[in-house]
C-alpha cells in the first residue's frame, strides 16, 4: 500500500509536491503534531549555546521546512528519470574518486542524515562502469516500510545490504574481484557499551559508529566524507572529501574522528539541513 501510494503521488510535478509541503505538510508537522519539537529544541540548544533564542528558532523552522521538502522529494524521486536526477544531484570530483576506487577495488562513502540523503543513492550513475554501489541499511520494523525503503534506494541501480550482512557480502565481492562503493550513513547514535570512538562534536562528547573505519581498514578501500550542500530547492551538490587513501595505516579512531569533524563543519555551514529530530546526544560517555 505504501509503495503503491508513493508510485501514484510520484506522478505529480515537483512544484505540486512543494506546494503540498508548504501548504499542508509543514503546518501539520510543525504546528499541529509538533513532531519531536522537544528533541529538536534540546539538540539546537546543546549544539549552538552561543546563538540567541531567535536564531535557534529560525534554524528550527527552516529545518522543519527542509524535512517536509525531503519527504516530498523522495516521493517525487521514485519516478524521476535518471537524466533529471543527474541534473538535480551533482557529485564531485568523480574523476579522482573513480581513479582511487578502481585502484583499490572499492571505496567507502561516509554520509549523514543531511540534505536529501536518499537521493545520494544516485551516485551509481556517476561511478565507473562495472562498479557496484552498495547501500548499507538497517532493516525497518515493518515489511511494508522495508519494501518502500528498498524501492527508493535501489531505484538507481544500487544494491541495499542489511548492516548485519555487509561484512560477509564484501568478502564475497572481494573474492570475485568485483569493485564496489559502500555508502554508510554514519551519524546514528551507537549505545555507549559498543562505542569505541568519542569526539567533541557540536560542543558535546559524542559517540560515533566506526563501521566505515573498520571496513576501510579491513579491505584497504579509500574512505571519503560526502559533503552535501543544497544549492537551491530541489538541487544538491555532493563533494567527496578524501579522509584516507590508505586506511590500513591509520590509527584507531582516526578516520571516525575525521568524519565527525567534517560532518560538524557541514552542519555549521547549513544547520537547517541536518536531521535535528534525531535524539543524537542521548548517550553519554561512561566515566
């Protein structure tokens, strides 16, 4: 049912989707449901203690507008042509990225819940022919939601692999000499007992997932941070910043820390683009 609804709604022009986002979705989410308002306010206060209440309120309202845009963009994107997607999401510098990926047989792209992270799966259209794009994801709680996520993320030719299976799949691809790129959304909150790397992030001692670092060091794949900027409504630019071309010779936590610092700078540049409704600072480092 969810997939069918998304398929039907995706036929509407994008300008109609934005009209729905502005006139219906935003008022309901922001004023009526007040979706995760307390979490958003707390996160903004922790992250920007030096900003005025008025400035934080401005970011809050802009964030909810962006969140609603992301929802309708993803519905519209279900039927968007590859040609239009290439115009709306630009990846740089792909010549250098492809050179390093082909040289190593793979690459790790560390992303965040920033901009339209679902549209970033369109990178498959920009990598060298023969390179398989793998999106690591967490299985959703319901089969319907899981099918919808898979349909959206695999629409451009990539393959979704559940996080518990990623290591086994990469070993297989390595044995088959299949070059791959691995997309990892790495800004979730790991529980303290399984957190290996803590970083001063937006004024908070914050734990980070180290899956990108672990895979890069194990397989020798270069690791990149995906710096995402919304250039205008419905258009994004993703610049892959090289974190390490030789992860095997990095120290514990080095790659994860570099990712956290790059993400922090990205958020400071466009604070309304990050997912503030996520309870990111819930866990504290055990003393």
